C-alpha cells in the first residue's frame, strides 16, 4: 500500500482550474458559495436542491457535464446522504480530467451529531471511504495535519490515529485511470 501526503493550503492552488462544487447545500448553504472561490478559477456549483445561480444535478444519475471536463471536484458532506455512493464516485470520475482531484469531506461514523441526522443514509470510517475511492478508480492521497517534520512511518501512524477517530473524514482522490 502506497500513501502520498500533501498539505492543502494556498500554495497548492492554481488559478486556472475548472472546479465543480457538488452538493453546495442548496436550501441551507450559509454563504454565497461564489464569495469563497479563488479568483481566476472557473467554478461550477451544483446541487439536488438548487437555489439562485446553483445548477440542478443528481450525482447518483448523470452529471450535466462532458467527460474529462474538471480539474477538481469538491464533495463536502454529500456521500453520507447518497443511496449509491460508489455510483456517484464513478460519475465524478467520468467528469474529472486525468490527474484531476476529488476532495472528499464527510462526518465519520464516530461523529455524534451525524449519528442523529435522519438524512444520513450511511456511516463511514475513513477506511471505508479510502476503499471506496480505490474501488472507483482513484489513487488516494491522504491529507493529514500531522506535518512533514516527522519521518514517513510516524506520519502514517499519526494519520491513522488522527483520522480513524476524528469526527470528520478528509481524503483526496486523484484520477489515474480512464
């Protein structure tokens, strides 16, 4: 098993990317998502419950975008609401360019508030999401706040401990196969 670690901060961002933000909240998004974007990037916003200038889409069916279209897809707190998460990840894989990344954030099965949410159809550990990303054609890049000052074996242990019992899962997948 090979792990790749990255830091996600402003130094990683390129401003000439095409980015899809799926499930931006529609009915209850706290701020205008367009106010939080990087200048120069081409953003698309899509939700099953669209409002204002957010497009309609159902990631479990077919996204209204051509294949190999996006450099990045952001999927924040969406997977736990889906009946067919692997189908959704395959559809995202279709619209990502080769080398494109999917950023996945969701509550872990240890999150007390998530356990009480009646809209959550599934509960995941980061290992569940890791396996699902691998199964649907992604190379998994483990995001870790553990830092790069530690030797790699220590980072692996820290990543496991931090993420296994964390309330939020954060993983990055990179499209490596068609």
